[in-house]
C-alpha cells in the first residue's frame, strides 16, 4: 500500500511539473466564463497522456497552492520556480495540502474548468473520504463510492461525487491499493505530511540516451534535466519513467532557441549515462550543417537600382537612418519602413524614387480630385 501510494505521488508531482512547464512555454488560454475551455483541457490531457478529470484536478491544485495564476491565461508563478527546487517529498506535501483545502468538488460536467465553485461541503467531504478508509480497505472504488454515499449522503451529494473524490485521492497517493496511505493519515490528523510521505528518492539528474534516438529517465527528472531534454526532444510517454525522442525537427527547435551543436553536445554528454550514441551525434551534426543555410530577415520595402554607387550613397546617408537600410546585394537595399514612408524619406533627402508594385510595374501617382 505504501509503495503504491508513493508511486502515485511521484507520478502526480511529475504530471504537475509537466503541466506547468508546458503552460510556462505556452500559457493555457481561458474562455469568457473565466476558466479553461474544453478544447484546451482536451489538448492538455492528450499531451500529458491522462484523462481530462486529472487535468482539472492538477489545475485546481496548482492554483490553490499558488503555483499558477489564473487570469486571462494560466501561467506559472514565481512560487512554482521555488517549488521545483524542493525535494520530491516536500513537493508532494504542497500538492496534498492544497488538495485538502480545495473549495470545489469534482465536476461531473464536461464544460470548461472554473475553480471557484464555492462548495461549502468540499473540505468536509474530502476528510470524510479519509475517515471512511481509516479502518478498512476497498480495492473496488465503485463499491466504496456507493457505501460512502450511503453512509453520508449530505457530505457527498451523490455517489458520483464520492467516486470523483476517491479517484482524486488515488491519483495523488492519498489512497494506495484501496487503503488510506500514511500521507492520507497525516492529512486527516493534521500531522507532518513530509514525514508521513517518506523517502521518495532523489530527483533524476542523468538520462539513458539510446541508439534509437530515445531518452529514458527513470523516476522524476530534475528541473535542469527536464528543461534540457524538453529543449531538444519531444516527450513520448510518462509514468515511472519518462521517455523523450530526438528528431530533426526537435533538434532544429533547440538550435532556433540559441543552442549550438557544440553546446548541445556538451550538455547532453554531461547528463548521459554511457555517453552519446553515434546516431544522435550524427543527427546533431546533420541538423547543424543545414541550420541557417537560408536566413529570413524583416523588410517592409526594397530599393532596386542598376546604379550601385547611388545605392551605396543612399545606404550611407545619415538622413535616412530611420529607414534602417541594409544592403542585400549591390543592386538591392532593404528598408524596414513602409513603402510610403520610404518614398517620403527619400524625396525629403533630395532623391527621386519611383514606386513599383509587387509585380515590378511602375505605379502612376495621379492627384485625386474630390467632389461632394
């Protein structure tokens, strides 16, 4: 029972970290009702490989614990960064305390997640779950939900709410193998949760990089390791171990974010158990060779002329500094200003430009005559 509860607790810590890491890169959008919409919940659940009910639970716990803020978007807070530096036992204790204090019961609706249900019985109902399991075990949660509801109908409202609370407790490791865990007993008695949780092991600092371009991390990865692997690979599965996979697209994304072949190779070598496999070394080199072979720069308009000396003069003209002119070729200048602003600046400086359209045809400027 203790082992099962600890495994569930470790998994919950990993899922919440993955959820908020993703929200840190791409904040979760909210709907006008003030919560996270069904589409966003479904996308997040698919990414994490869990049920939508689990995403609702993780969001509620994160907001209650102050690890995430819910405004126009769901975004991690500074408290989340401090939470990441804690050991697994303390991180799980923060989650369990927040779950005990939630002011909402599990929702049976399929609509958006909104955290402020203001359910007065919610705290009592969660403690009722723990008290009901104080001296008995019930591996069948469906059966347990019915006898809990039968014993305290006012606390749970219906058997569905009781079943939802049981699933929450099992997800977070408050229940293990159908019995209350030591952490659940500490919640019920108001004792030290960290001590009751016990030793959950250390955060993983290294990874096994394999020849099939996958990375396996046993246990919960540390924040630095997770950040590195998230930058250069894509998560394939989560559980007692987390698996990432490298691909040309994921490595290109790392290079786009500022990594180089040398820096990425050095960082991965530092965390690799057994060194880097040859296929990964080849992948990093191949993507680096192609990366940046085509460069894209912003240009709102261009200046074209066969008179290369004139273009060089215009490019060096200090009166045209606001245009941010850049010489792309001896006969082509790029301007970051619009066509109209570029034309006006050139004429003010004493040049005689002619405007062209996107097909290279001259634009005839005729004076407009206004009539009532």
